[in-house]
């Protein structure tokens, strides 16, 4: 099978752009993600599934705190793609000049987003290169007047340099993922088993 044969559907499976916020041991961070899906049909027990790459600083904070926030971006917030998605928070404070408040789990809630979901981990599955987190939505809001934005739309709106920086970053990460995605730990996840220091040090 050639990837181009399935590309029209694979490309549509990505979610709207979100800034995933996290907080652990006095550190806060934000990264961009599009691997997010609803994961419950029970209205009073909402859940999400989110995939986070193990090399990300956010992965360490999420494993440590067992919580994260999903801040769905609007068109006026596309600068967050550069600020949160093209660089790591491992050696910088990404939220220093960003307007936010803190949720009940301690994760940042960014001002001006289309919607926000505050999430506590329920389970996790090792994907080799990434971890797939299942989480309860414990708080949130969504504006009926604002629209989320997809990466497909955003690519045509952001400066050429950011697109180029992304192309360069993703080509390196594809090779890292290719080398790690078969290296799966099939041990069942427990909150105690998470070792937040294992990645990205
Ligand atoms: C459009 C876009 C989509 C992304 N989607 C994801 C994703 O779904 N999951 C993920 O772990 N990283 C994703 N990333 C990559 C992270 O945002 C990026 O590696 C970030 O620098 C990690 O930051 P951190 O090291 O501070 O956690 C995406 C980046 C962009 C620009």
C-alpha cells in the first residue's frame, strides 16, 4: 500500500489545533497537539484520548501530574503554533508572556481560546514513540461564538518561515518515531508505574 492511497482520509483524522497545558512540581508548559479525540458516549462522564510524544517536555509533566488541559485555538492565536509547537519548554518558560489562569488540577487555562477541557488521567497505552492518554474531563467550557481552527487551515495562514521550521522539525521526528514505534512496553499502566523522569532528560 502507498500512503498516498489513504492520505485523504488519514489527514482528516487530526483534531482542531489545541495547546496542551501541563503543570508539575512548580513547572508549567504548553505544546501543540492535533491527536485528540472524544472517548466517551456518556454525557455526564466525558472522556478524551490524547497522544503525546515521549520526547516532549509535556510528556514528563503529564506523567508526573496525571493531568493536562486542552485549549482549543482560534484564528487570532496562531502565534501559539510557533511559540508552543516549534520549540520545547525543557529549557524555556513558554508561558512567561501569556495570559492564563489555573484550573483545579493546576494546569494553565489560556485566555481567549475557543474552548477548554481540563483532564485527569484514567489510563495510558504505550505506543513506543508516544503515549496514548485516556482522561476524564473534569471541567471545561466552549464558546458558541468562536470557531476552532485546523492545522490544514492554519498552514495557509501562518508565515512561510513557520511552515519551513515545521517541515524541518517533523522530518527529524518522523525518523525518531520510526526507530521507536515498535519498542512497546505491554505492561499494564498504573498511576504509580509512571516514571516522569524517564524521557527527555
Ligand atoms: C500542528 C502541530 C501539531 C502537533 N501535534 C502533536 C500531537 O498531536 N502530539 C504531540 O505530542 N506533539 C504534537 N506536536 C509537536 C509538539 O507540539 C512539539 O514537539 C512541541 O515542541 C513539544 O513541546 P514540549 O517539549 O515543550 O512539550 C504538534 C506540533 C504542531 C506544530
